[in-house]
């Protein structure tokens, strides 16, 4: 454990009231949600089609039955709870330190932990709408049950997530850019920084306290002012609000 690095991070946070956190799948693994690219991640599990294909818009439209079989088996994990990282971020927001959490995750755990300002770059499986008439539906119709959920109009109900081949929500992206540009400290955690355009957001940070917390190296380690190749939960459990 890099105790000196964590001490430096604590000092920076104690002196700031403008921290922005940007997180990926590694934030939620401690809650029991698998990430995508690790050895046991979704992209290394065997299905009839690669997960990247199943999670694409064209596949969803062409084969919603197979999409929903994968969705309910792999994306929906009942009973998960926020972990140490989620809870500490909510605590830091409450203390006036963290201004925004920007997440690539679709699990809603930041909000469950109590964070108020959460920007979901890839949407959430806790929201659903009709792909034809856009009527809003309870998430339970997509996350539980069997078969393909359909709207009163006959359209297929879909999760409010960004599938492959779909653009990110421009309003959410622009708001994320604003927070990052104005941030005093930017903490990036639990992401390989390989997924674009989300990973490109790091380039908008203009400060000198860029912190990367990830078990493995990222393409942006050389850009950071502080790099902690540590378990995210362990690091955040040592941060003082």
C-alpha cells in the first residue's frame, strides 16, 4: 500500500472544495459486479456472440430475445449494495468536497450511496423506455421476467443505456466537460481509460492534481500528478472526509 501517496491525496482533498471523480467498472467490482476487461470480466466469458456484439444497437434491434437473455443474466445483479468507494464519495460530496461524480457504470450505485450529482455517461439499467414511442417504463419490466418486454404500442422496451453504435448523450458530456474543466482535483478510479469518447474527457482537465487509482497501468499514467496502483476500496477507505 502506497501510504505516502494516500497521505498526499488526503492533503490535497483537505485543501480543496472542488474535487471531481471519474470512475469506471472497477468502482463497482467490490460490490460484486464484474468488470468488462479483466480476466474474469464479461468480455472474457463465452457466449454465442461476443458481448460487444450483443450490446450493440443493431444486435438489439435484430435479436432482442438474445439481448435480453444476456441482459438479465449478466447486467442485472440483484441485491448489490454500494461499497467503500461509493460511500466515501457520497460522504465527500456531503462535506462539500466532491462537486460531481462522472461514471461509466450503469448500476446506479453512486445514487444508492447518497451521491446527488452523478453524471451517467452510459445511462442506467434502472430506467427503461419504449424504443418506438419513448414511453417511460419501470425498470423491472426489462430487468426481470422472461422474453422481450413490449410497450402498449407494440414497440420493444429497452434499457436507458448507451449501446455500442450509439452516441453518448451530448448534454451529459457537455456537463461533464464543464465540471472537469473547473475542477481543482480530478480523481480517476477503476477504469482502464481505453473506452472512448469517455476516456478522452481527461484531456479537459486543466489543473495540476490529476490522480489515477487503478490496479493496472493506464495509457494516461504519465499525465498524472499522482498514480496509485492500488485497490480502489482500500484507497478510499483511507480518505478522510
